[in-house]
């Protein structure tokens, strides 16, 4: 994914109905006593995140199991973006972070990562209209000539007798060949199994597709994360972004 300017990312965020501004800002008083917790790119690795919480001096789990600040009078927490894709905890992590933001709206900042933002594509690319487009007309990613087209992948899988042109097939191709996350589909199956308390084999391919789209719908886990997140956050004199700020990415 090409680097986007802060203003452009803010405009893209409007598609999920976010009511926040592109920049979250907080004045820090009494700098000597302020503590800032920061972690980024957990990407669904829920075990890694739990290890972070156990070692953190800023975050903790309260008696109900919810995330909380250790000392709400001086602690701040910033999540640097990329909630999803590389582990079986996408939904749980997004929900935890949103709950924390709601609990401490002025002391918690969530940032938008490319892996979070690019999932908005799925709402259009898996729509009824898009699924009506023939496989041969589905465009391949323009930024990588080595990537096989959807039709090419489908022909190979059909020759093996494994797959037809369905929502499942399209989502697998999109994740693996255009979003750079070939394991996301199975990670989501594993999370659904864990949340339901049953074996992976019980979760169907269609249930995986539905769960991913549910998370992007109004009120869904990833939709809510994007609604509560910002492109950048400033704490005192420190600016937090996902990636970098330079003449190209700033955009203004």
C-alpha cells in the first residue's frame, strides 16, 4: 500500500462515520509525573498483547477482566495502529482497545494503521454488485505484476477440484494477493472457534466471511476501532503516527 498523506487518510476514515478529528491532542501538565504506555502493530496476536499488559506499568486488567489504566491521574496510553491480520485475536483486541478508549477518552489515543484502514475495501469488493463481475474482469493489483490475477488463481484451484467463484474464494484471493495477509482467513476461523468454545473444523468458510464483514459494519469491532481512532496523536511535544511524517506523507 502506498504511503498516504494525513489529510487523505482522514478523508478515508470518514467512510466509517468517524466523528473524531484527524489529530488527537492532549496537553500534559506536570511532565515529571506523567507516564505514557505505547505499543503498536500487535496485529491480532492476542497472546503477545496480554504479555505486554502483564509487564506494563500503565495498563492492567481490572477485577472484571477489562483493560484499565494503573493510575488514571497521570497515565496515558497510545496504541500505534494495525490491530488485525497476524493472529487469532483481531476482534478481541479491537474490542478491548475501544472499551479502553471509551473508559478514558482523554487519556487513551488509538491510531489508524494501514492494515486497519485497508479492510474498508472489503465492503465494496465483496458486495453483491462486485460479486456479479466475472472472475476474468476482476483487476489484479496494479502495484505488483508478479501477483496472479483472480481468474488465474481460480483456474488453478478449479483444476484441483477445490474451489469455485464464491465470496470465500474472492476473499481468500484479496487477503493473500492484494492485502498481504494470507493467514488472516484461518486466524479468523481460529478466533471464532475460541470465542465459541469449539473446534476449528466447526467454523465454516462462510461464517469466516460473515464475521469479517460484520466487523466492518456499523457497530462492528473494526468499524468501532476506526471510529474511535485518529491519524495522529500529540501528547505534549510528542507526535505519534503510524509510519512517518515527511514532506510526502504529511500532504500539507
